[in-house]
């Protein structure tokens, strides 16, 4: 601490401590703790809060697992099903995203000339100046029954009647894939950029095919970047709200939509809090498990 | 198995710039052949063309009499050792060495056996399970050689692999490389800017400048009979005396330079031919510093001249004496450290001598350093 102050001077040191402390305490720890606390409280009118009825309870977690007390089902198959589907699709989206972004990142990092690489990076970033909601609506227009894609396919005579992309959730998956593409490409690009080009040439000279070079040289080198990109894309996809609201079919619910409903439409904040705690903790556990399986240390991810 | 490598009028151009221009050379089977030249002379470009990482824009490359056009680096009987070695840092030493077998689908046991054999060849037995970063610079060098030899190449290409090592290790590795080459018996093509490396290891040397071959020959030939002023000054040290021809007698030429009249032999043109000069030709006479002696040394000499003393520099095994004739023509003379030079700084004029056999006359041309 003393070394830190001596090194940076009193002004900068104080600023750093206050700024980071504020960020951690006020923007992350307190809201989340409040949320966890809220999730264990009964949903009672404001006047009764702090009264004899305001005791810690597991009722909201019970509701997530088993449904309302009056239901005859053995478990809450609607909410748990939505939760399961959300996580499964988020995993799938993450994997598709990885397959999609890996060649792009590799091309920018190791194949393209510096000028082409800059141009490609800029053209990846600029579309993201457009708000996420607007991008989702734009995709909805493209995928709509009378939308651009259907019109083109009809005109070309490839189909006889319009395809309902929205109902098939094609629009949703496309939108979710597109939404966090940069968070996949940049960690991959950063990791691959540090790979010595001679390594690739050495592998080629030793007779390795392109595919083998990627599996033996590039992927092991970029492992931390892959883990970092996958983690971010998975977390954000599982927690996405705007894209599913705009693009999901009427039959598909994203778990965040349920949370949103408890908070806003049903005015049951404690239950919404419980649901979001469930989403957050299961996602974190899942990510940690994956990191354990693929032998990635958390320190490598932030490198 | 070893193969010869033939370059036929090979040019490599990038736009309007020729990195290598019209290079023709035949490298024999089992030869240790070096391309020697300053950085940017096109030697690495040539090596990449031989290994298949770039295609010549003109001319042909034959390896074992087979045209290599359109054949990628992974299908050529060559193996390249990179300047930074490019070992795979995430693999063990044995995995590095056996990588070429792994990608060809060889089984694990077989791979390990081959890796161990090669480790023994490069004197690293028992180090197979180490990580690359646990090895010293010289050991990494040997791993790179073992890895390159694992595919049993007919030609090994080396791109200045010793340049990152410190002096002592570099000298040791020179001997070792040469020994490994003799043991495996394949053709080595070595790229370097270090003339010491080229002279100690090679059977033959090709000196390059600005994309063109200046001279091909044995180490002795290149050192003792330089064909161009560039070769004379790039390979080893040389004194260059600018002058004009005053008389010609067969292969011997009289050169008048800075008021002195020297006798020297005409430069070699190769294939037994010599340069022919006539009176009043502008020429440069080259005499190596170690061929110039102080007058009281016991050496045969038929040229005697005097120069003004400037400085003396101690280099360990020898001493460099810097002098000048009339303050214009610099002369450098290297004598063994055993020679007594204590009186030199006090004497204004130094009497020097050299033999006409050690002096080479060449037409005026660009030098390696000015």
C-alpha cells in the first residue's frame, strides 16, 4: 500500500482507490447483495415491510422449482423448462459464435495485411454503433413473413410461400449470434495476434495440414482467448433481454423475459430477484466447470 | 538420402523490387553451402524460395533434378530451421521433435523412439520430457535441428539460426553443426551475414549483394581471390588502395597510389582466368591487414612503403595499427600480440612492407563499407 502510494503519488493513488472502490462497492457488491437479500423476502406491501411478516423465506426458490402451491405438477416444468432451454441455447449460440468468429479472427490476426486487418476491424465495430434494440428490429424486418429475405426467395422462385423465420426461431438465433460477436472476435484476435507466424510456417514445413496446425498450434495458443470469448458470449447471451423480446417466437420464452415479468408486470420483485440469482449462480457455476474441464485458469482469461 | 539443389536464373521480385536477381548456382549433394551477405541482400528470400514459402518470379529451382515449381513447403524434401527457431512452446521437447511424425499419423511409441534417437544424435539424451523454455539457448538450437531432421530431409535449410547466441556458444555450435552435417550426410544450405560463420563451416560460399551473386567458391577462394571489391571488403578485413596502373607484366601489375609504386597480382576471374589491365586503368589494390608487416618483421616482402602513425588498438590475440599515407590513404595492419610495438606511438613514420603475392588488383567498384 505504501509502495503503491509512493509509486503513483497521493493524488492518483487516492483517485484510483476511490474510483475502483466506488465501482466495486456501489455498482456491483451492494446491488447484488441487495438482490440476494430481496430474493429471500416475502412479497408483501411496502407498509408491512420490517413488520412481523417480513421474515426470510425460500418461497420464491420453491416456486421456481415446484410452481405455485396449488399446482398439481411434480415440478415447475414451465419455468424450469424455460431455464433449461435458455442455458442450452446459450451454449449452442456460444459454440456457433466460436465457429463463426474463429476464422475471421484468424484471418485478421495472421493472414490479412495490416491495412486489410484495420479495415476489417473497423467494419466489424461500426455496425455496433447502432443500438442493440434497433439492430434486433432491423433483423425482424429482414426475417418477417413479408420481409426482405422471404421476398427475395419468392422472387427467385426458390420457395412457393413465405417461411416463418420468427416462429422457427431462426431470427432469434441469428440475432443472438450477431449481438455479441465482437466479444468473441476480439479476445480470439488478441490471443492469435501474439502467435509467432514462424510457428505456422514451421508446422507447415514439417508437413502439417492446415487443420492439424490449427488443432496443435493455434488453438492451444489461443485457448485463453477462446475461453474468455466463450465466457463473455455465454453469460451475455443467457442474460440477453432486448433481442429475445424483439425476435423470439410467441412460443419461445427466454429466462430473462420471465424475470422481467416478475419484476414489472407481476410486481413481485423478490421473486424476480430469486430468479435472477438462480440464473447468475447457475451460469457462473457452469462457466467455472467448463474452465475446470478445459484446464483454463481464471488468471489466463484476463491476460 | 541427400540431394543436390540447383537454382537456374532464379529471380524473386516484389513489385518493381528484385530481392533476388538472376541467381544461378548448383549446390552439390552432401555439401555445406553458405549464402553470405549483408542484411537485405536477398539471401533469406532465396532460402524461402528453396523451401517453398515463396515462388520465384522467374527461373527454376531443382532439388534432386526435380522441378519444385508449384510444390508447397510441406511436400519438398527440405526442412527449414528458422532464425528464431520457432519451437512450439506448449509442447515437450520430444513432442516438438516428433511433430512431423505426429501429423503423418505415426503411433505414439514409434514417435517417442524416433525422438529419443534424434535427441541422442544432437547430444540431448534424456531431455525429451522437458519443456522448451527449460532448455538453454544452445540446447534449443539442437532441438530445432533434431526437429528438422525428424522428417529425414534431403536438404536442410538454416536461416541464421546462431545469430541469437552469445559468442562462445556460437563458436561451439559452429563446430557442432558441422559435425552433425557430416554425421547425417545431407546437404546443408546456410544463410548468414557473419563471414566467420560462413568461413568456418562451409564447403563453399556464395557471396551476395543487392540480390545478385558476387562470387561462388571455396572459403579459401573467396577469402584469398576475391572477384569484386565488394567481396574483398565484405569477407574479412581489407585495405583498399585506390590508384592507377603504371605497368603490366603478365599477371603482375604495377599500381601507383599516393606516390607509392606497388607491385601486385591481377585479380582472379574464376576458371583460371585473370583480370587484364592496361596502363592508366583506374584500379583498387587490396591488401589484408594481416599481410602487411612492420619492416623489422621477418617476412618476405617486395613492397615497402611508409605511413604516418595514428592509433593502436588492442584486440586480445592481435593488435590493430592504424596509419595513413599523407593523411588521405588509411592503412590498417594487424600484428600478433607478441610483436613489440612499444616504440610505435613515438615514431612519426612507420615503415611497412607486404608481398606482391598477397596484394590483389581489381577494377574500381563499390565496396561493402565506405
